[in-house]
C-alpha cells in the first residue's frame, strides 16, 4: 500500500504551498521518510549547516578532544599545543584510516594512526610518516589533516562542512543577547554528563515535537508536570530567521521535580529554550541550576541519534533539585517525547494521512504552531536551493 501510495502521490509531495501560515497544510508525509528527499537533505541541509559539538569546558586542556560523527563524516575538535582549538577530519591522509574511535578524551603529544603509525601534531600538521625520507618529492607540509570550519558561540563549538557557507554569527544575529539573561553562568559552566538515545524517527519529526507547546497540557503525564511549572498565559514562541526561542515565566511553587524549591540556586526560574537551525537546542528548566543541550543527529530517513548534554556552574555544586531535574528529563520526559516521535513516524506511513492542519491562531499564542510552520518553511526552501 505504501509503495502504491507513493506512486499515486508522486511529484505532488515535493511541492508545498506554505506561504500563508494561517491556512497552509503541513509538509507532506513523504518529507519524513522518503530516501530521495533525505539524500537531498544531506547536501542542502545537513552538511552545509552548523552543528554543535561541545562546550569549551570539555576541551580546556592541551590534547583534550571531542569527536563528532554525522552520517559518513567524523570530526575531531581538539585543543592544540598553542592553546588554539581546531576542527579536523578524523581520517589519516595516508590511506583514509579513521584515527580516533572514542567520543572524547585526551591525546598526549601526538595523534597516531593505528594502521601505519603516521603521526600528527595536535594542530593537524604531519609530524612523521615512517619511511617518508625514502620517498621522492615527499613533503610533510602537504599531508596534514584536512581542516573543518569551526566557530564558537556562547562558549559552545560548532562545525560546518561547507567552506563557503555563511558564518554562524551572521546566521543568528541577536541570539546571544536573547539567551544571556536566562543563562547568567554561561561563561562558567562545566560538562557533567551526556546521554545518547537512538530513535526510529526522522530528525524533523523530533524537531517538530520540540518547538510547539500545543501538546504540553494535552499529552503524557510528564509533559503536564512540566506545564504545571510554567505560566502559559505569558508563554512566548518567537521566530528570528535561523533561530527561534520559546520561553515562559514560572508558576510559584514549593516543589519542582520532587524537590523543595526554597533555598535552591538556579540558572533561571523560567522555562527557556533557544533552537539554532537546523537541529541544536540549548535550554533551561524552571528552578534547575543546569543548562542542557539537545541535538538531533540524522542517521537515516527514519533513524536519529538524540544527544542530550548537561552542564552546571563551576562555582556551585550540583544541588538536589538540579540533579532531580536532569534525572527527570532523562528518565521521564525524554522517553515520553520519544514515544510521541515514534507514534508520529508510524502514522506518517498510513494511506489515511498526507498533510495536516497547523493549529495557528491569530495571536500566535502559547498553543499556536507557528514555529512549526517557520521550521517547515526553512526546510522547504533549503531543499529547493532557496535558503
């Protein structure tokens, strides 16, 4: 039935009339599972976009590195001997061997290929290739590791595989100023943990779920628990080009995430999320003295690696409430969201569905899905080379 449906729908699913958010329908379902569309996304969205790798506190010492893998690419972000941070393809220039397998760690003195022991300085320059002195016309200057574009934003490092794309700073003007009030310790945080979850859903399904508040009071019990901490009458969802944020002040409460609020320290008592195109979120939960990162890393048309990172202020020990909030996210809200993602992904294959209706009101209220439409517009423009 699915193959028949795709042949019937045909090219219609590659079109989308989304000019009027108040009247338009959602992206056709094929956008969320079609292999041809996903291959096009690799060239138009995934590789030419900025991807979050780590926070500067994760690579504070010489030799500290974090490895970032996405599809067929693997990149090392590493602090070199001169203190500078570099991003390099994680592949030996001799025969293409992947150099490092670990997600993070510290490299002493040099990067050494496990195959033929070519060694590289921490800045990527070739240090030594066994028997290179016997080779005619061999210069070590020609065989350093290939560099990848790297930019720092708010203490976080991002990489991009497109050497000609616009800078991250130019893509997201005003983002730092918007987020700073909610993260007063942004410059002095340290990494504490990372959790990876593999989800059998398209990366856009997961983004869609993350950027609308319509379901908060209507879906599972843990979403309702979170909604109870937020004043939804003052909840805002605002689009700013290639970044958008959603935020709400707290409802006064004596307890949050099972812990007493009084006497606790916290980054903000607001619920605050900022998302950077296409798939990086930085957030804070009400009353939690922690900053979280949330990334959707595409594996295939219907498989995504969710990577959650958590950071706390260096000058304050992690309190009970913050620990409880992080555990609650990992064990309660996260799995509940994943279930919702799976339900959507399964339903998108049904012959009974192709496009839905955005629930967008004129006021662009806390329950409106206008950020969903904004995100879909960016996807559609990128796929049609009209970014």
